[in-house]
C-alpha cells in the first residue's frame, strides 16, 4: 500500500448527498484535504454532474421522501460507472433507513460505512445502537469477531467499514483493525460524516478501495490525535476546531503521517517501511 499525498493532488470532484446537520462541515473537510465538493440533491442535475464528478458520497442522515429519491437516483447513475460510498447512518434504529440502505446496496457501493452498531444491523446481527450512536456493548472482543464473520458473508463487490473505539475494515482478502483515534471525535456532530467524505475523496483520487478505506480512517484519526495534543484541556468546541485545522495541515506538516498508523491486518501488526504499508 503506497503513500498518499495530502492534500490530494488531483482535486477530485465529489458529489455529496449528505446529512443536512453537517453539510457545511463535510463540504469544508473536502476542501481542506484538496478535494472539491458539490452538494446538490436536485435529481435534474445528476446526469450533467455525472460527466464531471470523480466519486459520490451517499449519506442516509436526515432522510425524507425527496432525499430518498435523490439517493436512489444517484446510486443508479453511479452503478458500474463511478466509485461511491454509502454511509448507513441510522439503520440500527429506523426501518426506513435500513430499507433504503438495502436498495442502494443492490447497486454495489464501493465502500459501505457505518458505526459498529449500524454495521451489525447491516450484517443482520443484533445491535445495541441507539439513534445514530454506536454502543460499547457491540464492541467487545466477542462482538468484534461476530461482526467480522458476518461482514465476510456480504457481497465482496463492496468493502465494509465499521467505526468505533477500534475501526474494522473487511475487504475481499483482508481484515484490518485500526487503533488510532481519540474519544473526543465522538463528542461532536459530523465526524462520521467527514469520514464518509474522506473515503469518497480518496476514491475520487483513484485509490484502490481498500487503500482508500485504510488511509481515510487513519488520516481522520491521526488528525484527531494531533488536535488533542494541541488542545488537551480545553472544551470540545476548541478540539473540533483544531481537528478541522489538522485535516488541512497534517499532510503538509508531517508527510510521514502514515508511519503513525496503528493496528493489525489479518491479525499481524501493521508495518510501515520503504514508503509502503503492509
């Protein structure tokens, strides 16, 4: 897995249909990492946009009938043509969200992302999630093993990302467990939505989907670690601002940030050497 330059070098254009509560944060996060956002949900524009965009982010937050139409229309256009991320916000608590998620999964999203409780629901497992939040009960070692086993049974046309205290990536041949991050990232709205955007940006940069998943998660979490070092005793609003700052400067100030990635691949510790992650 080769290094990625941050900010991104090709300025990928990412079409986002995302959570209204975090739309500005998501748009700015894409700009911070060198991507370009477009945030329209107007289905009349989709055919024209498809000629220009490099990737798509579909986030199930803030659902409505109009948004359902937009999500389904965008997924149909993306099918076999554009890499796209499906962020399954809310599927652990709302049958409507689950129904739409399954409909979109028929169009083979490149990456399916949710918190660990949401991904348990997607995999057909019992979940203790509440609202759009994950639950620590779903993050015990036994629950991790159960989830990984269940995700391996899902179609291998997608990569599955489950985020929590530790983050899981299930790809066709590999299982990654990533260990970077800080608790403060779960204490403000939108950090998960930003991850979806980073995933889409790296796909738009034409990164291999598994690579995009590992690097997007790690970049976000290491930015969080750096933010906590700068603002260790101030309030969450200060931490949030420092985190967003780090998204824009981490790659420039520390080109070797990948050396800080912690975790395992198929049970073996991740090693970074000769500009390669393995």
